[in-house]
C-alpha cells in the first residue's frame, strides 16, 4: 500500500516531492506571480527570508495551498537576491522550521503516521533507515549512518561514545533523530536553490522585493578582521616540546606549521621554529612547510586540524580559555 | 646495492616466487598499489594491477622491500591523488606493540648509535656509545612474547567493540599479524566504506575511550560550583560504553545515591570527569588513530614481507593461538653467514637463539631477521 501524507504534512514540509507534484497538477505558472492577489504571498516570502537571515525561525503556518506557493516564491526570491551567505542562513532557518514540526510529529503521531514520515522524509530524501524501539520511546539509526552525520557536529554529546550504542544501532530520542538530518535538510534546500533556473523575465513584483532585500542585507556581510592575541595551549605545548629539543610527532608538527601559516607567519619564520628538532634538516622542513602552504607538491593548502582531531591524536591540552572553539585558529580571537 | 640488501632481496625473491598466501583484495582493479625499493628513498605509488597474478609477477621481478595496497577504492587508481576519484575505503585498524608502553620493552631494545651505527645490548640509564661516545641512538626492538600478548589483548578489546557495539560480524573482521610488532584489522562491511576521515575519527574515539562525558554517565555539574549531582540520561545505562563503565563502577540506573557518593569521593564534577577519562582510556583499545582516519592510506599488503623484520603480514585464523615467530616466519632456510653487531637473544620457528659470538651461520629467515633489525651484517 503506498504511503500517503495528508495536506497538513505538505504545508509543514513543502520541500517534499509531493508538494512539487501538487504545483504541477494545479497548473501553476510564473505569470500568476504578478497577479494582485499574490502580493500577500510575496510579502510572506520576503518576511520568511528576513526572519531566516536574522537567525530566527518563521513560525506562521497557513493552509497548504498558501504554504506551498509561499515556499516556492521564497526560493525564487532567495535565488534572485544572489547572496550565498544569506542563502545559507535562510536554508538553515528553513531546516530548523522543519525540525520543529518533525519533532512535534514524532512525539505526537501514531505508529502509521510516524512510519510515513520516516519513509517520506528520512528515507526518500536522505536515504536514512530509522527503526523504533519496542516501547516506542527511542529511535534506532545504523552506526555508520549516524557517524556520517554526527561527526560534523561539534558538541561533545554527539560523539558516538556519548550515545547508547549496541549491535550496530545508535539509540536516539525524537529531538536527536531530527537534529541528525537538519543540516542535510539545509543542504537539500541550498542545492534546490542552486539548481533552480530563473525565468528570463522575472515577475516584476519578485524582482522589486529581491532588490529591496539585497540592499538591506548587504551591510551584514562585510568582512570582519581578526587579530591573534596569543597561542592556544596545544600550540604552546608543541612549541615547548620543540624548545626542549625533544622529538615532536609528525601530527603535532603538522598542527604547528598549519597553525602558523594560518595566522600569517612567513615560511622562513616557521622553518626557523623547527630548528631545535633532533632530526632537523632545513631543506626537508622548508619543502614540508611549502607543501602545507600549497606552494609545492600537491598544491593543496592544508588547513589547521580541528580540536576534535587533535583530541583523538592526544595533542589537545585544552584550558578553560578554549571554551566554545572548534579549531585552534579561533583561540583568543578578538574582533577588532 | 649493499651486501646486506642483496641477502635480504634474494630471500624475499624466493618467497614471492614460491608463496601461496597472497590473495587478491576485493575490487583489486580499483585499488592503488605502491612499494618501496631496497636502498632507495620514497615509494613507487599510483600503481594498479588487474589481478593478483600480475602483482606477484611484478614482486618477483622488482623484489620490493615493502608492498602496500590502498584501503581506498578509486575510479582511476593510477592518476594523481586529486584526480583519482575516491569511491570509499575499507575500515582498517592498527595495533602496534611499540605504542602500548609495555614494561618489557627496555629489556629487548637495542640502542644503535645515530652517529656511528654501533649496536649495544639493551641497557638502562643514559645512553653513551661505547665506540664513539655519541649520545643519540635509535632503538631497535626484538619483540618478545609479552609484547605480542599485549597487542593481542588490545585486539580482543577492539573486536569486542566492533562486534558487540558496532554490530560487525566476527567473520567480517580479518585479523593480520603486521609483520613486525602488532596486528592489522581489515573490516569487510560495506556500510563503513563511505565514511570520511572525520566520521572515522569519531569511531576511533569510541573504540579508544576518548571523550566520554560525565553527563553520559549521569554526573552533572551544579551551577555556580564544582559540586556534582546525578541525573541519569533518559536512554539509560544498559548498553555500550555506559554499561561498561557502570559495571566497572558497580552501579546501575537505580544507583543515584551511590554514584553521587562516588563523584563526591573523586572531588566533585571535575574530579569525577578526570577519573572517568582515565577509566575510559584504560578500557578502550589502543589503536593508532592516524591509520584508521586516513582514507587514502596505502597499507601493508597481506601476504607480503615486512622489511623491518623479514616476517610476513599474514592472516591470523585464530588470534589466541597465533604465534608470529613461527606462523609468520616464512622465508627460506638456506644457510647464511652473518657478522653480529652485538649480543642478541631471540626466538624464531620454535628455536631460541642467544648469539654472542662475532659471527654465526644461520638459516636465511633468522639471518634476514637480524640484518633487517640492523643487529647483524651479512658476512
């Protein structure tokens, strides 16, 4: 039996394939957007973008016909604004809106409705199979599926060691299950906007609104300069070991060099720092630093390893000053 | 080529010519191969073979010192790294005896002077070369039975995490002796192949016991002080790491008061956290994080000889009874005369050697073992 979603589901989850199907069947066309009664929809769409870019979740929910068209208009508008950072923030806000609805649904709905949601959202959109525990309180995700997603979260509680794991399944509650796919939802929305092609003559009402929003958003995305005030403890530790003439593992050398490159030290200064190493060879060190900087060899510029990675490599010596950072380069940054 | 390299090379060639223990990895044509050569720096990489026969023919012809095969699968394995098109990588683990900090190591570590190459018997205290007075030395270890048992203990833990927690079938975890002083594990489970380096790093944390939060065990920080209070997680303590630690602390999801007392005893939230961190690392398996998180690694090829020892990287059908000094010692036994650099004790193929004379005539496998270790020269 095919799984059917109600029209309420389409209003809450307008990114579902079924919502697009509804638009096709209703014979919706671009020209309709210039009709006077669409003004309200265009206003709603602009509001939805503004709210999203501000970092909040747009929480009005109307009839499904209105929601589906509003969502489409919002995508068109974001596309014609053409600002990537604004699109990212908007997409994340849409994902958080869906997250809110999904969490409520998973807590409230009956078994069949839950199954339909799993099927349509988790499986159809993201290829994720989810099971429910016998008592219905927890959800089960395969370990590899979990790792693929959770490893991009920075909070320690998402590390698999802090989860209930057994026989290849990770156990999550409703909020956590939905949180797991939220960023993918944002990616899905971003890629839909990227893939969209705008009609050569964009309806005037949308063009005007997009111009207005673009002008209002531009000042938010000006470049902010940062200054490094002191080294993070992991880098300090590596420098101390080096200072004593002791052997520093390869992974620590990589961290030290990429960090120094990232904060703008010259290659000469960096090569000089390794002078104390017991196996120092200037020619080799210089080549390695240049390799990491992307000027020799593979031409890939290496980034500074994340705090997570340093933790697994036993190179992290975090102090309370490290709170809230996910990469050593963020340490001690003060906005000018 | 040096006389030493010639002796090793001829023993390796004979092995590759006669060997029966090399099998094609799955999807052999999507893997990158590489090898290093005697007396040369660096590695010949970006090679591809259509069949195991083709690879063996190359090994017999080139006789490399070490042979590697990628854990990754690529659409174009012979192209430069950026153009290979990564398709996924087998999940691999490395347990190395030298990383375990075993107490027996100093008793079988031979210092070799970094300045003059003079070898000395194992000794305590500060090193000073008896030939040139040099202070720096590389240390060569002749692993003992305790080293191998230490690695096996870690291996059993790793297997327990992989089967019990991660749900991988035991028969899909292939264990190999590394050819020197440890074990390699290749997991045959397609669901882990797409994982990127970050996801594998999280998995390493799980297996090694890194990053367990006090909150996961129910110990939380009271606001404004360092005192701890207990509130168990909704999902309970009945499985995985939580169960392991709960068993160790002799608590369950009803032990609110007992856990509160334990935390208090350890000095509050921070003290409990530090203790938990210590316990978890102790209970985790000591695996090399670099190996598992590298999704482009060329990893020693099963069935080939390790030039650090002349022993083979070989599959262990039964880890418990596996004896690397017999089961992985696969070179020929023609007599070879060697000049000893120092007095050495070791065991191969069930025979104990205690060589103190200046020169000795040994079966090729034993002579190669000592030359590879840098403790003897071909006479």
